[in-house]
């Protein structure tokens, strides 16, 4: 459970640093997300979820 909390903290840290260093670029990126089709977002999310799952699975075993 500690690892999950640490991972979530790392996620928040990285997101915070990006918004602190590049606020205008982050705003532009979020505006452009409306141009992407739902199916493309779903596919990308699934791919990243699978990559994350296999990384976790690799390091646990």
C-alpha cells in the first residue's frame, strides 16, 4: 500500500512541476484535447494502461 501512495505522490509531483514550469503550454495542450476523437483517446488510454500494467507486473515478479 505504501508503494501505491508513493506512486500517487510522484504523479502529483510531476503534474505540479509541469503546470508550474509551463502553464501556458499546459493550457494550450488541454485546449487541443477537444480536437482528438474519443476513440483515439480511448485507444491511447488503453495502450498506456497496458504498458503500466506490464511494467508493474515485470517488477513484481
